[in-house]
C-alpha cells in the first residue's frame, strides 16, 4: 500500500471539517443595514417624543398620546423580521420570531388601540419605555454587527439592560391587558355570540385571559431565542 502524499491527511481533514456559516449576501446585508438604521431612527423618534412630552407636560401621565402614531408604525414594521427569517437572510426561528413580534403587534393594536380607556394607564408607559430602550439598543446592535464595527458599549447594553427592561416590559404588558378586561367584558369587543349563520362563537374576554396565562411559557421561549447566538445574523 502506498503511503499517503504529504499534506493529504490535513487536506482531507479540512474538507470534512466544520464549515463556517456564511452570512447574508452583499445585497441582503445592505438591505438589513438600511432596515436596522431606519428602525433605530424610528425608535429614537419615539424616545425623543416621550422626553419632549414629559418636559412640556411636567408629568409622565398620558404620554402615550404623544408617540401613538410612530409607535404603531414602527412596531408594525417589525413584522418584516418574520419575513427575514422565512426567506433565510436572518438565521432565526420563524416561529419564535413570529411570537415575539406578533405579541407586541397584538398588544399595540388589539389591546391598546382598541381599548382607548387603557391608553392613559401608567402600565402603557411602562411597556412603551421598555420597548423603546430595548429596540434602540437591539437595532443599533444589529446595524453595527452587520458593519463589523460593534462598539463594546452597545454589546454590553444588549446583554445587560434586558435584566431590567425585560421584566419591566412584561409587567407593563400584563397590567395593560388586565386593565382592558373590564371594558372588553362590558362592551363585548371582538366577541362573537351564538346564534349566527356561521355557528361560531368567540369570547375576546376569555381569549385575553388565556393570553395572559400564556405569557409564562411564551416569554421564556422568546427570551431564550433572543439570547441564543443563532438569533443574530452576523
């Protein structure tokens, strides 16, 4: 049996060895940079709006009305992140990303927008503030990571601030849904009663209670996904 050629073993090993996962292509990277810059700017607008409204009013009560439109626009714009996962330019779970994004979109439109009585609740400002700071850090993190120039301060904030911001946001979300329950029950908002031609019933009040109960397993799953390295596209 002839001896293996010098370097053949090394070459063979390198061929079967683990390959470094490629990031998004140049076009996809450019798009993601633009998307994250726009989203960072959008949440900065929300942050500035909150500060300006607070300074003008001298109170934190009712600040939601000062940022209602940009909040709805940029939070709804996050739905694109589900598409990013679905087409493969971001290697995150479509399911978990969908849960994360749609839970916020649901709270923005199906609860806070639909039940106007809760818009002046302090709990709304609680989750809006948590979302705003979180998203400024997150989108900045993604932008600089794509550009391969990630400042240490942003990286540190990304993995540190969530310790306070995450429970703060979840608390605000749960309290807002809880505050909406009496109004939903009283008005029958989004509920469908029998009899009807579709032979279908739906109780939105009960649904909101189930949403609150689901927060424990659902938020734990989403938090794990957020901290998992596969969630990042760099």
